[in-house]
C-alpha cells in the first residue's frame, strides 16, 4: 500500500500569475518508488493551521525527463493551491504519496496512431505529460492538442507547448481555444463543449482517424466532448478522461449519508477490510458513513485524497458482498465490473462485505 514520503522542493517556476510548477527532489533510494507513467498524479499532504490538507496534482513532466514536476494553479477558496502558489519556497518539504492513476494507454515505438487531446485550464498538466511522452516514444504517431483558456496570458506551459510544436512540427498540431479573446476564426473562439467538438470533428478531425482521445478538464467540458465523440462513432474504450475540481466548484468532502427510506428499519452490515496485510471488521449502517470514513474512524492509515470520487486514491476491491457508490468520476466500467470501488463514495448494501485495499 502506498504511503507518504518527505520530498524537498528543488525548483519553482512561474507559469502564469496564478500557477507555478514545483520540481521535486526525489532521492536515489526512492527513484523506483516514484517511477511513473505519463498521465499519473501525486497526492500531497501538508499541515496548515492545525488541519491536514490532502490534494492530488498531475505530473506534468514526462517519465523520460528524469524529473518530477507538478503544476499547481491557484483556485478560489483553494487552501492548498493558495499555499503552494503564494508561500512555498525552494527547500521546503512536502509529504508526497507515490504516483497513482490510470489516465494513459500503453505506448510502443512501432505504433502509428493519431492521438487527440482536449484540455481546459489546468487540465493541461497530465495532457502535456502524455503528449510529450507520445512524441518521444512513438516516432510514427501524430498528436492533435485542443487547449481551452480564457486568454493568452492564462495559457499554462505556453512556451513549452510552442517549443514542443517546433520540435515536432510535422507530428504535433496545436489549437488554442480562447473564451475571452477573439481569435482569427470563430472555430478558435469560445469554450470547448459538445458544439465546439462537433465543429472540430466536421472540419479538421474526422472521427474515423482518431485512434485514442484524452480529455481533462471540468465535468461539463468532459461530458460535452465525450458526447460529441461518441455520437461521431469513436469507440468508448478509446476515450480516456480525467476530471478535476476546485474547492470553489465542488466541496472536497464525502457526501451526505444515503437517505433512510421512510417506514423501513435501519440495516447493518459487517464490513471486513483488508489493508496492508491486516484485517479490520467494521459494523456499518447501510445509511451511514462511507467505507473510507468508517475505516478512518478506527485510526487506520487508509489512502485517500479528494474524497469526492475523482482521484481514485482510495480505490479498493469488493471481493464479497455488495456496495453502492454515491458518485464515480474516475473508475471505468471495466473496473467497476471487476468489483473495484471508490471507498470514499461506497456504502454497504449486503449483510456481509469484504473490501480489499491490497488488490
């Protein structure tokens, strides 16, 4: 089971007025522990005013760079992001969990694919890692990046994207969509949504020529892009997405208990949890805490970060019995079919349940 390690900040670079990239110093003895795949994220833990803050941020560097970089954009009411952008300094220490996440596909030098990526705002962070790694790993593949921002001054990695485009001139196409600055054509003005995606598919990106698609941004944008791609005939297993949120748009906490049906007695379940090779037995109501919250109440050091069903840090597998999740923004249909759950969103729905964090 992944646990936190203390890492120092080696370098800080300003990307935009409200976004910085932290370069982490990973010592040689932790290199294997922190080895990552393009598109994965790191979970950070830090004490602030007596409270433990946990946040997950995507790695924006490529595994081929030999560096661990995360870009953090300050968001309204974002306590961790405000701390990072305004107060962190070179040499400061952060507690960091090893890389996690499945927002990627396997790459191979013999592939000759067309990858398309849609990103909005700070959703560029995992996408940039993915795009760069594809271009360096698959010399016969092409990449199209469609990136939405308010204006030119808010484009994260603007110079790095331009440098990548110049280096791979014939294999990388980049389209900047701006919502508050008029561009040369109407196609490049507005927001990335279902209508805008259909326009790109009709004019520049025939669905039949898309081999893999990556989408990262707010929920509304992702749903719109997915709807347009699906309607155009892109198979669902070729559409990969990762959602992000901010403290201002969705509270980073577990949702309320499931409503107790009127006129029925409360139901209870015995939930057996496997964690780090040990076993804990929880007596849980069908209508009370989530599995994660009930486990944390026992003092267990269970892995988690966002608590809103997006990051999958708390992922575990149900090997016996049944549960029900309030929301699920990160597990694929295949994973759910295999019994995987987000424990921050799951409550028992059978008298006996076994949940395994170690699988």
